[in-house]
C-alpha cells in the first residue's frame, strides 16, 4: 500500500513500515472499507490491547465481545491519518477529530467501533522500531456488519518476521504480507 504516512521518523524502520503498508493494502483490497484510520502509537504494544475496552473501578480490565476503540492514552498517539473512499475507488485523506481522547477508562466501554463507522478499517502500528527491533500491528475491521479484530507482533532478525499472532493465523498474515495490491490514496 502506498500510504502517505508523512510522520515517519528516523526511529521508524522503513522495512517495518513497508510490512505494515503491505498488510494493510491487502486487507483494504479485500474489504474495500469506506473509512481507513491508521494510528501510529508510541512504542511497541502487546496482544493484551486486542479487544481491550477499558477498566472499571480503576483496576479491573474489561475485554468486551463488541469491539470498542482501544483506550490508548492520547499521549501515546504519534499520528492519526484517516482516508475516505471517494469516486473512482480512490481513498482521499480527510481531517477528523482525534480518535483517542482523554477520558476515564470506564467511559471508553461505551465507545463501540460500530458507532464510529459502518464500513471501516482501523489499524494501530508501533513506532520506535529501529531501537526496539520489534513492532506491533492491530487491525479492526467492520465491513458488511461483520466485525473482526486481530493482532500481530514482529521481530527484526535481521529481516522483519512474524513473532506472534492473535485472531489471525500466521499463514494468512504471511500471505497478506506478500501480496501487492496498490490501493489509491490521495492527500488533500
């Protein structure tokens, strides 16, 4: 995928960014969501974020079956890029309010994914992959009333390879990494 990620820094391994872009391009090509949101998170995050909805009473973690926006602290969000499917099958970058907002974690239990889009792909990827030598990607999709979510972690040794997956078989993820379906993206 030729994502127009303008905030790639020297801390982001270009090879990892390409892995993320290839995977997302494959998923977008298969599902053609109306909205794509790509959120860059400061540093690596683990599989416990998958389907994590928030905390109640300040301590008890909740993982709801109905997908909610993961409650990443807004301070960890390095960037948010949102695209909308336009005429001609191209995606056009649009401005939207921040997805991650400062609020009590218990309030996040009400922020369901389906309330944010009826046809969307939201992806969170980790920064600082040059120093960490590991990266993470989490994807939520909601197309045709069929929500799904998955998580993958990657290690660099010396190339980027899948370390762990949750919600997606490694074989499928490998195929997504290898496919090349250039989606059309425009920044406005």
